[in-house]
């Protein structure tokens, strides 16, 4: 006669309590518990890091990004491990880049991954406005005692902050009537340097169509308008301005533009 193994209810409850305690300790998102299943044949070893993803993947100094680490249990039995990560600011030369801190590793956290299941951890990383690093490298590891189960790294690109705008633009309707308008656009140099040759580009926020203009060579493609200097107003002095006019028609909306670029660089709006 075959004998059946009997597990007391209190033992099952103790196991469930242990799993819940592990979840609370990690502070990471775990997939919902599922029945034991066959491990993915492409997954080898015990625990394997399958992805490390930044969102957003690129930032400027002073901004932050969220890293998501996903790991897979490659076996058909629950696995316990320790998970920890550490970060390094890196630049073009050796050592810690100027203005960047040395960051201590985060303490290890015990995790339990169900048979064939996954573990997901998300962490927010912030940079410093004065940090000159070009990337932030984060390394994640899973260990069991002194044994390394798997490790992975992910780079967060840090780009230099863009220079301040070298121009300011004022757009105003001089005259407006049902179906038509006349607008005046003024470009000002604001960095103390002259502007030698200019092309101003913007998009109408309404359904305007340009029919004419003055003091600039004006063209329109769809909602995008470009205005190029004439030969006699190509140079704007360090404290000077250049003004041109637009005449056009509209049907449903004469909403003004909301952004301008001068020679490809954004301008301040006034």
C-alpha cells in the first residue's frame, strides 16, 4: 500500500509567512506566486539576470532615471539568494569625475524567486548638477553565500546641459480679421555676441497659410515656416534686433507659434 506524505497546516503557514517576510525585506516587485513550472531552456545556471533597463536612457546633470532589473530562476525549485547593487560615476579620465560623489554600495537584500519565476527590482538614481560624469554605471549581483550566481551592468548616459539660448523672439499679431492676419516677428541677440546670418524656424499652432512678407525670405511647408535674412539685415549686433513681417490667411485657428529655433538652436520666447 502506498503511503502519502502529510504536511501539517502550521508548517505550510510558516513557509508562507517566510516568503511574505522576504518580499517585505527586498522592497522590490515580485511576480505573483505561481505553481512550479519547467524552467526556460535558454536560462542556464541557478539565477540569471535577463535585463537591466534605464528609463529614460539618457539624462542631463541634475536629473534622474529609474533602473529596472529583471532576474529569472532557471530551476524548477524555489531559489533563495542575496541581491545587491552599486553605482559608479565615470568620466573621460581615471578616478571619480570632478563634482561627483563616491557612492557606497546598497546593502544586500534576501530574495526568494519561485520555480521558473522572475524577480523584478526598480531603483531611482539621481545625478548632481555639478557632476561632470559622462555616465553612471550600476552593477547588480545575485549571490548565495560566497557564490556569485550572476551579475550584470547597465550604463546611464549623462549628456552636458545645453548652452543658454543666444536669441529671444517676440511674435505678435499686428492686425487680425476673419480669415486673415498680419504678424510681426522680432529676433534679438541676448548673449553679448553678434548673430551673423540667421534662419528662423517655427510651426504655426493653427491652420495659417503665409501669403506674403517683408524683411525676410519666407517659405512654408505644412505648418512649418522658415524665414531667412535678407542681405542687408544678415547681421544682428550684440544688443540689436531684426524684425520681419508675415501676412497670411487662416480658416479655423490663428493660434500663434509656441517655439522658435534660430540656425537650429532654440530661442527664448518673449
